[in-house]
């Protein structure tokens, strides 16, 4: 079975090789003249006021976790979809129940306003 | 033979990534090491023949869950890990304890009667087989999963949403309103900076 995945491994190899080769190659070619000021974040010439790594709002967390949850839901659709004909009406009913429960949750978060960027 | 070599190589990468995760002191570096661990585990699943699980490992774990981890790190604004005396004690006691624990688990697994070795790639795990198992043999666990996911949705929203009246249009936070009222003569730049800090 894994023989079918040789192209993917080749692809991975190329994907890792390109940045590695470019980094090494450019390290050899470019002039190197490091300075502390060059590493400062650029803010229109003004000295930065505080750390760039500020605290993020919790809304990002809500978006991320809702994404993960519905991602998991979508993953469950795939094994059902490839067996769709074979599972027939019973499979449709099963998936209907599964999605029904989740759609209740979806409507709830919609009404709750969690999908809006406050 | 090639399978075994690939399997061993990615096993070493996974363990190295896990060790790096523990050694790194900045949370973002640890999170990146975790991606390495999850990616190499995906390859291990693939080599064992569990194609669907391998794809999910990449999509869900290395993709979605890592994004969540990074967001949480940014949300907590976690800085560089501090080393105290307690962490030294944990280091001295933890490594032997982990070694003993690992050996114990390996010993129990090898001694267990129903455990045998399986050839690399001998298991099956294409989506069709998973579909058959999921919608036939493990129907109830599958349906219960949806309730579990529902609990996750509700828990996250309840924990993370700001306190406000039910089903109403969201109001701007009182702090920001006060800031806007107080801003008055102050320059606009100052206001945005303080607003960014408070949010």
C-alpha cells in the first residue's frame, strides 16, 4: 500500500529541499553585515513602544475551536461519503442524526452571537 | 525492508521532536516541535497501512489543533519558560521515573498473551473500511461522538464569550466607551495605543 505514496514522499522531499537549498545558497552569496537596528520592527521610523507579542483577544480562541470542531465533523463525512451507496437509507439516517445534533449546536452558537466578530 | 527503514527513521524523528519540545523554553518553539512529532506520526500511520488516520493526523492534528494551540499561546501571551528549583527536582526525578515507566509498559505489553507482532503495512485502513466499521460496527460510539462535539462547542462558547444579556446585539465594552468619552482633547494616536493595550 505505501508504494502508492512514493510520489508524496518525493513531493515532501522536494518541498523540504527547496527552502534548505535556497537558505544555504543565499548564505554563501549575500554580503553579511548584521546590525541590531536592522532587526527592529519598522514602525514608520518611530521607536517601537512595546513588545509586538501583545495579548490577543479570546475571540481568536473561539474561532479556532469552532473551526476544529466543525473540521472533525467534516472528517466524519468522508468515510460515509465513500460508502454512501452501500450504506443506503440507513446510512443517510445515521448521518442525519449525527448532523442534526451538530446543527442544533450550530444554531445555538449563531443565536448566541459567537460567530460575530464583536 | 524499505518500510522498516522508513519506519525507524520517522520513529527517531518523532522521538527527537518530542525531546526538543520538552527542551525548548519558548512555547512557540515547542509548538513547532509538536508539529514535527505529529507529522512523523502521520508517516508512521501511513507505513502501517492506516491511510485515513494518517490523512486525519495531518489535517486535524498538525493543521487545526496546532492552530488552536498557537492561538492559546498567543492568548495567554506565554513568555519564556522559567527554570526554578522545582524544575531541577522534576528533571532529576522525572527522567528515571519516565525510563522505569516506559520499560514497565514495554514489559507488560510484551508479556501480555494476546499481543503479537504484525508486519509493517499489513493492517488496513482505507476510508472505505473505516466507513464500514464506523457506520456498522461502531454505530453508537459514532452517534455519541456528535454529543461530545456538541459539548465541546457549547463549552468553548460559554467559557470564552463575554458576559452579556442573552441573544442581544453585542455592546461595546464599558472600558472602551469610557476611553472614547475621556479621549476628548488627547491625540488620536494615544487613544489607539491604550485601546490596544486594554483589549
